[in-house]
């Protein structure tokens, strides 16, 4: 997918999120985000979108020292759905202002503005699913978008230790886990080394394998689906898989 595709998907995912919560009871708890209500979930997503938008507009070249942003939160909770939709409008304007292939600081692997568009997309998509599941709605995910989300997660997870310290435990003596998509093309091999972990291009048999649809894999890596769920196939070294799921929380 291109940065433009990611930008269009941010708009679509945010619109779906805002629609789902517009007439909902925003005091409802969100099971996938313990201790959060729907209002908390909307505030978080809109705040992250606004912060990423500021970063993109500024094309920052080093890690920011502050996350302070003028959020312009609504006075009443019922204004949150429209506030969230406005965040996506501001993001779309920022995406259109310059070349998203321009270099800039990012915490992940891709040091370009496009990193933040892709990151905003999957932050929004996963929380849209959180909201719909909390409301008992069908939380469908486009399979190709889900596969791109799995790739984005596994590509960037090795760089996430500063806010996901548990990833420091993902170490091994050259042990490999393959995440294989069952509903189309998509195959990711993660190699655990004594000094870290990351994606690998190796085609050899893995020590452990996780097989599921792209949407299931996406929810699985984000901790929204248990690895024992129907449709998820696990094979190989179960201790290695337990290590991965214990330490890969994002």
C-alpha cells in the first residue's frame, strides 16, 4: 500500500469509528482496553491523531521532548465523535501538504513522514475494532489492510522498547517464529537472537508457526485475540510461542 492508500484508510477507519460511537453510551467499558470507557478510547485516538498530525506538519528531525498539543477537546462528552472526525480532517490536510516520502524522525524502522501515516492508520483501526467489539457490533477488517497491519507491527516492534519494555525479553539463541496468513499472501518470519529480534527473509522451516487469517493475525499480535482461539493454528516450540506472546505486548 502507498502512503496515499494509508491516508485514505485513516479517513475511512475514523469515519467508521465516529459513526459507531456517535449515539452510544460513552460511559460503557471497553473490554480490550481495561479501565477505559468508550469516551477514553475516543479521546485517546483523537489525541494521537492530532499529535501525529503536528509531527508530520513539522517534519521533525529528532525525537520530540514534549507531546503537548492543543487538543481542543469538546466541553461535553457527546461532542467527542465529531471531535474525532475533525482530527481525521486535520490529518488529511497535513498529508496533502507535502511529500510523504520526505525524511523525518520516527521511532520505527521507516524514517520518513509516511511512517506516521501508516502508524496513525493502524492505531485508529485497532481502536475502531475495540469500540465496535465493546458495542457488540461486527468488527470486520479488510484482509489486505489487516495483512499490511501485521507487517507494520512486526517491522516496528523491535524499535518499541522505550514504551513497550517487555520486548527486551524477546531474546533467543537463533530461534524463529513464522506468522502465516491462511486467506491470501502473507508470511513473516521473526528471528530471536541473543542481542534482539526482528524480521528475517529466511525460507527455512521455523521453530514455531502461527497460522490464521490476516484479520486474526492482526488481532492476535495486538493482544485482542487469544492464541487459543478457534481458527488460530499453533505448531512447533510452544515455549517459544509463550515467550513471544508474554513479551510482545504493544
